[in-house]
C-alpha cells in the first residue's frame, strides 16, 4: 500500500483497509485456497503490508461463522497439519456483490476528487 506520511495518513490507511480487508481475503481465496500464513504473505505481496496474523485469523474465523469460507485440515510437508481456507458458494456470491459495490464506490469517489471539468478560471 502506498504510504501517506504522518500519523493522519497512517490512520486513514488503517480505516480504509479495515473496510476492505474481508473483500481482499475473499478475492485471494477465490484464486486459490490457502492457510492463514499464506494469506498474510499474499496480502503483503499485493502491497497490503502490515496486516498480521492477529488480524487475519479472527477475520477468517468470523467469515467461516458467516458461511463465506470453509476450512479443512491438511497435512503439512513440514510440521503439524494446518487449516486451509477456501471460498464457499455464499462467499463467492458475496465477493461478486462486493466487487460491484466497490467499483461503483471507487468511480463515485474518483469523480468527486478529480477535476474533470474546466471552471473557467
């Protein structure tokens, strides 16, 4: 995520991320099932650095309770079995709706903050 300098910028980024992190996790799981550690790594690779396990695991638990993701235990090549999360049918429907809502929201905000007309000044 592109950093905005100063604590106000950090606070704004945190608020924005909090509002879209569940959508981002569902999108990552739509591409491929993963365990929590892998999801944190994918978020970091996508530019959402600083999202840790203490944020991702409770969110995955909540999304599982809501029926948006499923989980299964899989053997690990090194170490104990681990929980792998996958998108459920309801999660896929919700993600599709959220993507439409997000696109509309981004277009609206972009129109509001972009000077697309000449004011004659």
